[in-house]
C-alpha cells in the first residue's frame, strides 16, 4: 500500500547544502527546509550566510543552521565535516552546489582561473562526498538511502555563447563523476544524481538588461528563466523515497534549452 504522505517526505532528514547563501544553493536549501529537513547551510562568507539563513527561517519556519566553511580545499572540507560531526551522527542529503566561473577569450584564458574553477566545481564535490561518507553510511538503508545531489549545468550539455572553458569542463566532468561514484556507492544505499540547471538568476548569472532577458528566453523553449520551485521541487523529489531507485542520472532543468 502506497502512503502518499510518505512518498515525497523528507521530514526529519539531515541535509548539508554548499553555496547556500545565494542563488541555486539558497533555492534548494529553502525548499528542503520548507519540507521538513534540518538544513545545514554552508558558504564561505559568514555574515552573508547568517543573513540568508535568517531569511530562510523566516520564510519557511524551518530548521536551518549556518555552517560557514570553505570547500575549495581538502583542509577546508575536513574542517567543515569535523564541525558538522559535532552536531550530527548522520547526514541523509548532501547538495554539492558551491561553484565559481571564469570567463575569458581563449587566447587569454588564465591558469589561475582554470585551477580555481576546477577545484571548486569538480574536485570539492568528490572530496566533500568522500569525507562525508561515514555520516552518510550511518543512516542509509535500502528503503531510505542517503542521497548526494550534484549541481551540474546545461553548459555541460550544450555549448553556450560565453567563453567559460573551465566551467564547461568541470560541469561535464561532474556529470560523469556522479555516475562513477553512483555505481560504486549504490550497494551501500547511497544514491548520487546530478541536476543540470539552465538559466536561473543568481550572482553568477545576472540579467543586466531587458535585451539580455529577451535574448535568453528566446533560447528557452519554455520562454522563461528558471524559478526557485523548479529546482527546489526536484531536489526534494531526489531526496525522498520516491527517488530511492534512481541513481547515476543527469536531470536537465532548463526549459528545453538543451534540445
């Protein structure tokens, strides 16, 4: 007998969301909190994170905790996991969202930009997942697996107009990394899926004019940019029992941009 109240329930689950002070990370953290998860929101800038967490609490009446940290280095990841371990004996949901971008002409593309993008957008996702495995294994069961949600990009599915070489490479790598980790961890009741967002307004992707907005929506068959519910709903689904048999998938949320 299917219980519709439990099918999509994440009530009482423990989540860690990186890059949660703005943009996509904040949208997902808000959705998870609104649906009953205890959400640890992570970002580098403590003051900005505290402000975002206060607003998410007010909006959702949810259980949201600010956990400042820098996941761009393994040392920063280890410090973050150690602090989280002081509060929780298990983590059920990990959202690897923290990211950055570097745009430059191909003849001028800088090595430091390449390295910073690959470190945060790809390397950090592997090592944060690795270091969190003991906490994720602790509560994982066949019926309620722990889940990792990696935030990829439509930029890994199609070539866009901007010269963001490291970003495209990192996100394409993340899609494939998710599949290889999913295959390894599935027998341990840990699922790993990727979301590939299209254009969602954020600090990284700002709409600066009406002309830019019109150009963007002409690229999208749905004729609009992404909204918070588009991502939050999918993240809740992937973390719920309804998605317990899904792993290794890349799910575009881009209004048809990659068609």
